[in-house]
């Protein structure tokens, strides 16, 4: 794929940016930080209304049959405006797990609701400190799942969850309804992510993938989510870079704008390079969906986007000086989101290992 978007894709990017900038504001997001279990319903209602929840799902299940590239464009704009809900990514991950590995009955049961946004999905594969643990903390037997999934993004609001559990013959990828599952809210520095511990006690569940292929399937779903998250991170980093630039060309100190000082303008130039590298990696990863090197491309996108967002969040606050750390400035919203997204699909150490493993042998 070309590193440039075509006209239709540009239209998706422009329209989603216009809609989100009109409907999502800092003043609506700040109160969410002080309440556990709340998310920005305006954003999620917009996502459903605009059809973003159906974007990358098959037409036979009420989807729009577009791809990871187009959904990434939406996620990029969501990152720019600090969308106050994690479900665009988590519901997509759950839907793709069902689409790729589920039975016809499972697809008919769940995909239309996920496409409309009326059903919210969560994915527990990267929950806790380690993604894809060798022995999951949940167990599956007799069509029931027991155990705990920790730190699940979107867990407080989700209707279903995709779980990597320990079965009798090894890891098993399963799907479970969460209506009767005990949820323990986690107060975090980004409460709009609705993070929760999920306690499963003889919870009915169905198999998606059993045996040796379960871990590979789980990694594939995690990589799909990582690409969407990387787009969101890149959008946030881009917004911060522009905010820092705009402030630097208007704020004056010692008789001149602070953007004239090398320590400031060089930092903004470095942010631009990080954002563009992350953007290129995101486009490449999204275009490689289904290709042999998709997992490696997803790892590279996640790592570069994490570095770009973390650096932009830190440097933008520093360029603003004292005003940058105030509640009203709202720059801490990006700092909080940058830290949340850095670990939501597995931390950087996990993805570094994935990337290194993919380069062993002929690829090296």
C-alpha cells in the first residue's frame, strides 16, 4: 500500500475529525477523572451513530466491510480529541475474534450487536502485568470459566469478554457473557477507560479456539487491537505537537516568542519526526493485515506510537511551563491517556520481545 491515503480515506479522516472536534470537549472529559466507572457517552453515541462500530465488520452481520486502515483513521482522530471511552478498540477486538474464529451460530448471535454498538466487548488477553501469560489465571472446564482477569479495559461496561483461559489440553480462547460476572472497579489515573477486575465463578463460556492454535489466535487479536491503539496514540501525539507549536509561536519571554529558542524549536521538530515515524508505522501495519509479517508490523507500530505519545505528553507540558500542569490546561488528560494506552495491549517489553522473535533467522 502507498504511504498516502486515497481520497475516500481522506474523506473519512476529515469527516471524523470534524464530528469529534464538534462533539468532544475538554470540559466534558475532566469530570470523568474524578468518577469511577463513567465514560463519555457522547463519544460512544457518536461512534454508533456514525457507523464506526460497524466499519471493519462483514456486511452479512450489518458491518460496512471496510478494513483496519479505515478504522485506524477513526482511531487517529479519536486520539486527537481524547475520546472518553475504550470501546472502539475493545469491541473491535472482540468482534474480530468472533468473526475469525467463531462458529456461524456465534457470529449470528454476537456480531450484529457489536456492529451496532449496542453490545460492548472486552478482551482480557493483555490483562494484568503480562500479556499472553504462559499459564492464564482463568481456567476453562465443562463449558465454564473460573478465575480472575485483572485490569481489563472496558470491563466495567462490557457485555461479553474474549478470554485466554487454561483448558485441560492447554490454552483455550473462549467467549463469555458478563451479565452475572462480579466486577471490581479499579480507580486509575484515567478512569474513562472503565478498568475492572473480572471475577469468574462457574461462568458459562464457549470455545473459539482450542489447543495449539489458541495462543496464536490470541496474539493475532492482540496485534489487531495494538494497531488501532497505535493510531490513537499517534493522533494524541500529533495534537500535542500542534498544541506545543501554537503555544511556542505566541508565548513571549525575554522580548521574543519562546519558539525562537533552540531548546524549544528543536524539541518541537523532534516531536514532528516521532509523529511522522509513528504514522508511517501505523499505516504500514494496518495495510499488512492478513500478511505474513503483520505481527511484526503491529509490534513496530505499537512501539513507535508509544514513544511518540509519551514524549509528546512530557515535552508539551514542559514547553508550556507552569501553566501546563494546571487542571484547566487539560494537558494532563493526554499524559494520563498516553500512560494508559502504553500498557493496554501489552507493555513495550512484551512487544519488543515479539518484534525480536520475528527477526530471528532469515528475517535478520
